[in-house]
C-alpha cells in the first residue's frame, strides 16, 4: 500500500516519539520525572465534574456544529472580561485547540502557501500546516537573544507572494516569550498592510509574570478582520482531557469557511461542552493562585537550571515552558541515554528535544524544552537529575 505523499512528508511527533522508551524504562522499574509535556498537575476545577454529573437529558444527542449556545455565550462573556469583543456568533467550538488549528489552516491554505512563524515553535503547528498543504517560513531565534522575534524587518523579510498567515503563540510555547502591546500593534499593522491573517494562539493568556500585562490580538480593533484567536480549556483550567477549544474571529468569511469543515465533522462532544461551560463561568479570581503557583515553579526551574554548567536559557515571561541550550551536541542522544542507559538510584528525567521544533535543518540539536508543571519538590528533583545525567553523559 502506498500512503499519500502528504502523509509521507509528515513525521511523528518530536515530543511523543520517545514515549515508548519512557514506557519501557518505567516498566523496568525506573521513576521518570516528566518535564517533557505540558500536562499540569493542578487539579481541574470541581465545577467541571459537577456540571457533568448534573447532566440529566434522556438522550445524549448531537450538539450543533458551531457549539452549544450556552458554551459560546460563556466564552463570549469570558472574552469581554479581557477586553475582546467576540459575540457568540464570532465563536466556533472545536475539539481542543488542536482541531482549531487544523480547521483554520485547512480553511486558509492552498498547496504551496506559507505561514510565517518564529522557530522554535510548538511542533504540531508543522503537522497541521503540512496537512493543509502549506509550509512554515521561519523567523529564526536563538537562546542567546532570548528567542526574540517581534521585529518588523525580520517579519517583512519573510513575506512572499505565497504568504497567507502569520502564526503566533503568546504567551509562548516552547519559549515562554510574551509579546508587548507595542509589538502586537506592529504585527497587526504588518498584517493589514500586506493583507495577511494573524493566527493568535492565546491559550496561556492568564500565565504572564513579572508584572507584565497580557495584550490580546483580539483587542486591536483596526485589525479585527485580519485576526483569528485560538483558545482552549486544556491549560487554563487544567482540563487537557476535555478536548474543548474554540476559534474566535470577527471575519465572517473565515467563519463561514470554517463551518464547512465543522459541519463535516458534525460536532464536539456534548458532555464536555457542558463541563467547559462551567469552567468559562468561573469567577476570574480562580486564576490568581494558579498563576502564583506557576510563577513560583518558573522561579524554581530557572534557579535549578542556572546550576548546570554551560547552559543557556532566558527566564520565560509567561506560559509554563522554558527552552534551553544544553552543553551537549545532541539533546536527542542525551535523552535516549537518560531513558535507556542511566539512572540515579532508580530515577531519571525526561524532556522534549527541540530539533523537531525547528524547520531549518541543523538547528535545535542541542536544545530542549522543559515544562514546569510539577510541584516544587518534583521539579527541583527532575532538573537536578538532568544536571547529574548531563555530567554522566559527557563523561561516558
């Protein structure tokens, strides 16, 4: 059997492809500190489960393709609280943020079209863009410059006659970078002038530190027709398994195009939409202690990483990830060593190698992404194990 050319062009997840080695290590009795994936250990709000337990309709029926009215109203109200004027009609419910990305790129891209995106980027962006027939035109950043990319000259240098979209994640995954209000205005100006769509992934909106203010692309009214915002309950409410996300846009043509795909997949799960409605209706005070906890973990992670000789990393301003340049030539080889050859009293650590977060060949080989989603004790232990493992790897 010959699979499609498009399928063969795509690779396996650079994050998840190491899971089989981790599973084998754990089966052999090793304890692994998982800093490789953004799965928070924060408890999901009980309101989610209470709402599902209270669901008592006699028939579990299809939801509407655009999403349950109650959920779209709750999300609209949430956006209004952060000064983004999305009405329920501006919102499409999706199966997590991942389907939101897939539907959007399928709607916008033709074969050969290009998406401008800073590298390193969240790996599944390449998956969804390639699935839609497109490619990434990268703005290359480095650990040494703090992964900064919001430079008008750099962005405009990437624009070609094939450019359709500027894709941004702020607060960022994998680097934790946060765009300023002025940077967001500049990017909106570029998009309007060049007739481009901004795809703004803002699923980490609440997690911005050091007194910095989160600005949404949805707040820039002059660029409303050029902006599409991606949202999700996964990280904000620690509800990754709910698989509820959404797309918000004032662009009626894009929304109409999205609906063709949304109707084709029928709908998102009815029950999870009921639970997600309760999450979006939570009082905003919910986020205070959650943000404070992630801020503390960020400080812990950065403190421990600074103890590793030769490491290069910028302290992240948001989200719950930190990208690092390790003092090794090949981070994937280091990870395989940690999972298959080394342990410290039966314990080891797992991170996400970042070569697969770059489209430019040869970049990211010595870099990794760490997710500071564990409690302080486990986070410290995991990074201390990384330090010990690096020394053992360099001395083998």
